[in-house]
């Protein structure tokens, strides 16, 4: 089993994973939900030119956002049911999963649309950071009322 890592040598990021079955897919999502991590998914096919065109951009995105998990889900004859089960309408296609809200975004991610994925990933990254840093408004109001008595 040691030769598996050799194929990934081009991408130094350990937050980029490839899954081939619906079971693996669900396991990764469950694991990330427990860890409170966002998951970005790229559905692609090896024979799809548009998919190949965005691959470097997708891998670069993974290096920019090490706190998120980036999944690659190749379409094969064996796992066609995975894409059908997840209602992937075209390739390349992207999903973004939030640890508490589940599937929050789904979009075309061919080169023409890839900037949408980039924008969303950035937005969620900032949103996740903000959620942890800021006290919700409802709590800060309660403190002010206590102080005014």
C-alpha cells in the first residue's frame, strides 16, 4: 500500500483527497463534520477536457485554504451511481459542504464559472473565521442590559 502516496507527489497538500465510492464520500463528509471543517468537492472525469483545464486551479485553491478539505471525485463506470445519487448534472461540477448546514452550494465549475467557486470558498473561509471570533449580537446585548441596572 505504500505506492499510493506516489501518485499524489505533485500536490503537497494533505487536505486534497480522492474518493471513488459513495461510502468513502459519506465517510469523509462525516469525519469533516465532526472536525468542524468545510468540504469542497470537484466532480470530474479523466476524459473531460474542461475538467482537466481547471485541475491546476482547483489544486491551487486547496493549497490556499488548508483548513478546508478538498475532494476529487472521478466519474468511472463503477461509480456512476455516486454522481447520479448526488444529482451531479454536468462536469466539472462543484459542491461545498458546511459542517453544520450540510450541502450549502452546488455549481458548475468549468473555467467560465470557476471564479464562483473561488469566491464562495473565500466567503465561507472568512465566514467560518468570523463566527468563531465574534460574540453573537444577542449575547452582547444581554451583557449591556445587565450593566445598565
